[in-house]
């Protein structure tokens, strides 16, 4: 080498600054990609939005994973469908038949294949409610309520609606009552119809002679079959005559089916229950009258000197009225506005310790022995027996056989499927469970303060 190796002198511009000590952790293109201040703020906002979005996505993914671990409910899809004419207002299932209320009548369908069996539109009226129950031998009893509040009683057999009676039909249209609610007992032995008139409401309980209906319908079926056999054995002169006879036979069978409505036995009215007046005091005008009525020889004197006189009661009443005049006026206005109860809740009950059946009457399993009724605003739950002889039932409102008083007005009630347990809900938001067989309360439950009970159901 010609020249010796020299070490260049250090220079301050090559020294690393404090902020550049971590230069190896920085992006080498950062200096070239540096943005001015407004754009850096926009970049930070975009990154913040992106991070928040990623947090929301992760949270939703976690919820979806947790939802997959839960047991999913089974989705049920319709297996078949049936087409009706117009709008279906109501449905009722009885055995293997489905009855549909239509704007112009009734229709019956078969459950397995949803095949239409028959339709009834003779009255051309809209059906709003239906109750149905099988009575045996593939026959059914049917109660239909139309738009005018009339209750139509039918018996369905062999793809035919047989009209038995309109329960609340009257000759004078001004006295026509409307149906509010109709209940059919399990098995179709009894039915209850809650009716409303112009000024009052009442409950009618009917006994349905389903055994007689079965015999009468069987008899009509045999008569129709015999008529068809006789027609088939007639002279077969020509094909034209056969066709004419067949058409005549179909017309005659249709006429006989329509006339068969009047041949069935009519239901029997057992009870007509109206709202009871509240229990009041005795009719004695003074204590002296009560003492005279209860005189058993152990009383001395007539009580003129040691009993409160009528004038003293009048003076006491005048002082009370003058003191609490405002409260009495408000109470009087409220009493004037109160009307008679217009709605009742009733249930059919099986035989139990409360509603016992006498030894002369043989109790049938599954047949109701009585009903329970409570009217709106009433504290009393009334029980009526359905097995009293008809001659003991007067045309007027009968007295209940058993009365259960409650601490508050009853709002609603429910009976279990076995008819043993009875749930009563009152206006004070308490529910009492009763064992109807023993007549003892099982438990009392109160819902939180401020709550209201509208309905009670057994599950």
C-alpha cells in the first residue's frame, strides 16, 4: 500500500439521536409514507372504527357459538291443508272430525286426509264460535254461535248436519237474548249458555239426551237403508227408468235427512241461574219486634225502658249523615252507577265430597254432577247440583247447594282436567288452590304488589 490506512474523524451528523434509538423497529417506508396532520387524524379515526367493528364482530360470533350449543326447538311444518270457502272464523276438533265456522255456515273435514265431508249453509249466517264433542258411534254434538248471538244445536252423523234446535230463539224479537259464552261438558252430557238481555244476564244449563239421539239416529239410518233396498228391488224396465228412480231416490233421501232434524229429542232445561242479590239484614224494624218473635218464655218485660227507641236511631242517623255528608254523597253516586253483573264464569264438575250424589241416583264415571258459578264483582262461589229431580226445580232462580265466600271479589277461576283441583283468583291479586274432594285449601299465593290477574290455567 502506498498510503497508510486512516480512520475518518467522527462527525456529529452521523450520531444517533435519542428518538432514533429504536429505528430498527420502525417501518423503513414510514418516512416516505408520513402524512400531514389532517390526514393523520383521519387515519386514526378510520383505525378506531375498524377496531370497534372487529370487537362487534367477535362479540356476535361468540353469541352465535353459544346459541349453537343450546337445544334448538323442533320446527313443525304442516303435513296437509284443507281449503275452505271464505274466511275460517273458528275451529273445533271432535274425534276424527274438524268443524270450521264460515261466513255463510259450517263445514266438516276428516282429520287424516283433510277431505271435506259436508257443509251446512241453510241459514246463510256467519258462525263465530263452535263447541263440539263426540257422543259415540262416530256421531258428534255441535253447538254453534252465529253473529246475532243465536245458539244452534246440531248432531253430526254420516256426513250430515242435523239441526235439533235454536236454544235461545223466541217469537217476540224484542225479547231476543244474545249468547255471551257457551260451554259443552266433556262427553256432551250437559251444556251451559250464558245469555244477556236488555237489562240482565242469566245462565241456562241444558241436559242433552245423547242416548236417545243415538237410538233415534240408528233407527233413521235403518229406515233409510230399508227404503233404498226396496227401491233397488223394484222393476228394472229400462236404463232410463233406473236413472229416473235413482235421481228420485237421492232427492227423497235428501228430503228425509232434512226432515230428520225435527225427529230428534229436544234438550231439557235443568237450571236457570241469575245473579244473586247480596245478603242483607233481617226485616225487623226494631229490636222489640225481634224480641217478640224470639220470645221463648224466658224474657221479662217488653223492652220499652232498656232498648234503643226508633227516635234515637233516627237522631243518631241524622248526626252521622251531617258529619260524613261528602263521603255519603260520593258513595251514593257510585252505587247509582253500579249495574247488575253481566258476565259469569262457570265450570262443570265431577262428583266429589262437595257435590255428593244421593243413593237413589247412580253416579256415572265422567259425567258432571254439578257446576260452579261466580259472577263479576261477587265474593261468592256458588255450586249447583245437576242431579236434583226436575219437579224440585222451580222456574225461578234456584238457590245454590253450596256457597264458598271469599275475602275479595272473584276475577277468574279454573278447574283441573281431573276436576279435583279448583283455582280461584281474586281482585287482591291472590290465587287460592282448593282440593274439591276434601273441601280444604291447599295453598294461597299472592303475586307482587301492583299486579293484576286476568286468567288462570292448569298446565
